[in-house]
C-alpha cells in the first residue's frame, strides 16, 4: 500500500529577495519516492538574465542540507553545481534553518520581511502548512507572470493540489514521502497482499493508532474509495466507507493483528520502536525512515 504523505516541500519565489532577479532486518514494500529529474532543474524558476553576476540566496531545512556526505545532499549539491556551471560568475548562498519553531524558516521569513527585507531569500523550501501561512501573510509570491509550472500531466495529483492555494500556484514540489509497510522476512515469508489477508498474518501491525491526524486511518478510508470533500469543497466523511475501516480494526483486534495497546502509540517514532524492539513483525511507516 503506497499512499503519499500529506505534506510536501516547495521551492518558492520570495517577496523581496530577487534583487537582480545502519538499518534493521527490514524489507519495505516498493514505494514511489519523488526525486528531482535531471531534465527539470530545481531552481530554474529563479532563472533571469541579470545585467551583472547573479546572486541567489536559498533557505533550506536540515533534511535538504546540500552536504555531499548524504545521498539527498549530494543530489541537491549536484543540481546547484549544474546551475552555476551554466551561469559563469553566478553565486549561490545556501542557509540551513530549522523547519519550524523560533529561528526556523517561517519565523525567519516573518522577521526578515518586517525588519530586513533585503535579507529575504530568493528561494525557500517549506512544508505545506508553512506554505499556507507564508502565502496568507504575503511572504511568498504566486506564479502570476509565468506559465503554471505544475500543469504538466506527469505531476502526481496530490502534488498539484498541495502546490496551490486559493487557485494560485505558490510553489514547485520537489520532494515527497510515501506511507509503506515494512516487515521482517525472518518472521513473515511473504508480506500481506491486501487488508483481508493481513488479518491472518503473524503478529501485530505496529502503527500510531492514536495519531491526532489519523493518517493511517484516513489512508485506509481513501484507499477504500472514501471522499474527504463534497462537490462544493466542504469536508466530507462517507459513513458506510468509514464503517468498513472501523470493522477492519475490530476484526484485527479480535485476531490480535491490531490489538488495543496500539492505542498508546501517537507517533511514527513510537510505532517504529515497537518494530525495532521486535514486539511487532511489521509496521506502517514512511519511506524516508
């Protein structure tokens, strides 16, 4: 079951910055991680023809620190090097900031916009919740003077939706995550192929059953065909499909597949601990883990 995580990071044009322009015994089921394609330069949205040397300031969260010692960092650093190689004399300044909290990306954007507009970045990577806040505060620009960069059919539908806010496109999605099932081959010779067969598999399935966002439950609901919005865009839950999901949990509890103690798990970290400490032979987690 590969279900895309409801968060994504973006590269965004910023208001005033453009002056010149060891793992455990785990076999995860196949996922669809999103990585930049060499044919689509990540920072191309900031390309201009300046009269002098181009200086580009980029803010990134720690996960995307262009440190060549990590696979993700090497990918990004290679792209930045490719960008500068096509623009002799250009300079890219990368600053790494925490994703949230004091001094984080959104906090720094708000502070710089009020006190030091010239310090704002040309591009910044933000998760969707921070994107919404930044857009509503006027800290980021929509793509009004460019062709919509995510209208192409090769984009995942969820990425197209998350890039837009109030019918305007504010970002170019460049990374996502996928919800996957990981299991121990030493305990399970074959992973369950569907929810029905999973009830007869060995041992419990660890997942954060008390997750306040109920992402796994929501994933099961949508996988069963449930809608979350009506034709007017208002929140919607279809009772019959939600009942199917709750019936699965009830059957799983009776079969010790989704036991009651899972209700003590609120986070992915807690579910992963149950798996790594071998209290569960399989776990629902994120591909990035």
